[in-house]
């Protein structure tokens, strides 16, 4: 997992639980000496461990934390990728073009980066269906990002997200996003 995700998780946890929460989490997960650099790649299991620790501390499910975290990181994602997002785009447009713009740029700038593969189909003007494929099984993070994007555009109450989770062992799932 790319180090920038760990940096964002640290920022998220400090925002939600205070300045000492990150170090406490690292300690409880056996990662007390770990420093995450934004340009490095780290084991996926470390992220899963940290997310699970947050979920346990907040008495929420891993999926709830991933979704909340996804919504949280949208503001920074928009800062990073602002040059790739057309001013006339809204939620469905950003989703439709994520794989061929942002994810393409991520893969080009760092050959070791492995964002999820998104096959986005614009069903009509009001719906995008995303075939989400990743060995990490973090589609709830993607759902959170979708909700964060819709909030960014003031469309949160207008967007309906249906998440059809993958069966055990499968790396792909479907996410349907509809403008109602």
C-alpha cells in the first residue's frame, strides 16, 4: 500500500481522535517504531491492522471506518488531482473518468503503485456502474470516496450508492451510483 494512504490515515485519526491517537494505535498494533513515508510502499496487512485497530477502538466495523476514511480523504484527493478534473464535471463524471485520469497518473508516476482497477460504465446520464477489482478488498473505502465526491459537489442527498460486495475470496465487486 502506498505510503500516502498511511499519511492520510494518520491525519484522519488525529482529526477524529486527537493528536496522541496515532502513536497509541501504532503501539497497540505492534508498529510503534514505524514511520510511513508518502513515496514508499508498505505491506497491505499493516493498513488492515491499523484500520482494524481503529474500528475496535471506535466500536465500529472495518467497513464503517473505511467508508468514513474514504469520505475524509476526498478533500486532499481533489487538491492533488485538481488539474485532471474538468470544471464542468460533477460526481458521475469524476467517477466515469477516474481510471483513465487519476489512476492512470498514479500508475505512471509509480510503477509499484497498485490502485484498484475500475471499469466504469456510464449506463445513462444518471447512472455509473463501477466494476471494482482489487486484491485488497477495500471497496468500502471506494464507497466512502464516492460519498465524499458527491458531498464535494453538493450532491450528497442526490446520489444513491449501491454496493454489491464481493463474495469471500473474490477480488471484484460492483458499485452502482445513481443521481436520483
